[in-house]
C-alpha cells in the first residue's frame, strides 16, 4: 500500500528509472538476495516501505513473525544500502514505537521513555531497531538515512483480510458485508473508546518524498543525530466508536454498531505531535471523510469478486 503510493507520488513529480520489487520477486529477509539486488541495480536512493504489518489480532497471533521478519528486512536493506554506497535512505516506521502511556500528542522525544503496548511490542521493537540502525550508520559512516513515523494509514492497496487487517479496512469489509446481508448489527472489537489518528496513504507518500528531499543542512538543523526520526500524521484523532459510525455513514449502512468488550483495546490513545514536520513545510490534504470514501471506492473496485 505505502510503497505503491510513494511510487505514484514520485511519478507525479516526474521521477523516472524507479526500481521496485514485489515480495514474490525479492525476499527481503534473505541477505544474499538483497545484496545481489543492490549490486545489480546500482541504486542511488532507497524508500524502505516494506514490512510485515497487521492489526491487534495479527500482532497477538504472530509475534515471532512480526519481530523476525521486520528485523531481517530492515537489517538487510539498510546494511546493503550502506555497503553499496547508497547515501540517501528513508525508513518508514510506526507510531507504535512510543510508550503505551506516552503524553499526548506524542513528540519524537518520547521514544524509549516508557513501556510499550504489549499487544504489538514485538513489532514496535523491530521498528525501533530500524530507527537505531539508521542513526548508527549516520553516526559512524556519515550516511543520510532518515526515518519517518506514520500514524495509522489506510487507502488504495490496503489489506482487507477478515482477521489480519488494520481497523479501517477491517471495518470497511465488515460493514460492507453487513449491508449486503441486511444484517441488523456489526460487532467491533473492544470498547470503542480508544482514540486513534488516521492518515490517507497518499498523504503519507507526499510526506515521505517531502522529507527525503529536504536539504541535508535543513534536516540536520531540525533533527538530532540521537533522535533522527520525524512524526507524520493528520493531527486529528477520534474514538474507534466514532470511526465505525463514520464508516457506516460513508457506506450507507443503517444497522447498529455494537462492541465486544471481551476483546483487547490496545493503547488508550495514539495522537502524533506533527509540529516538526509542519514547520518543515508539509501539511495534510485529505481529511478522514473524503479518505474513507476513496478507500471504499478502491475496495469495491479491487476487492469484490465480480
């Protein structure tokens, strides 16, 4: 989802000679394959968007895969970029790197100041390791490896798996199916009270390219070598209950939204402090209502069996 959006953004800006690989074409967990790829392609910049991702259910069910695969992907790509003399790299992390009870909105300096949310701790630790890999190559070798920490993303190319998807695609699928079946209610995991922030994936892509293109002197002026990541979000959050109602309205579903309080809520609130990125000239363009409508259109076009 994110990689495709970044490619769209780069193409809109007139960039050519873009080199991409799908997971079936290149196993990023295999060091030999990654090294061979870099040796053959002579790459000059890297956007590292690849990751093993999922919602609360997936993180709880596959913690070993989440930490192992993400650690391997990051280590192999970042190290290969360095050994093949790639000076510029952008690593995409996640807002889950911050402590479960971090002060809201979460500033970049909150990293490693408290305990992580247990339901996605393995994934978060992998992403923190990715940030520190970039920082370490910058400090030791003078590389220009930058990290962006996106909030919850959604949009074209999302994963609509019934069990392993994030909250927006999960609710779009569940509410669409309830509407088709004339079901009187839709059951949502948790209490509906946790608050989350969401960003349309094409806004994330524009932020990623914006950060990558900042002159080194501007980047170094605003970002510390020991805290070399930057938040990317909308600056607005809502409860999961409010989100479910927003999606219901967008899809035209008239049934009732109910909550399964036996299921975990996760972190009570996750709102990013975006002041740093805003001060560097970037802002969102797509609000949640518009974004959900576009995401649903994509779901209907690409995920419904004809």
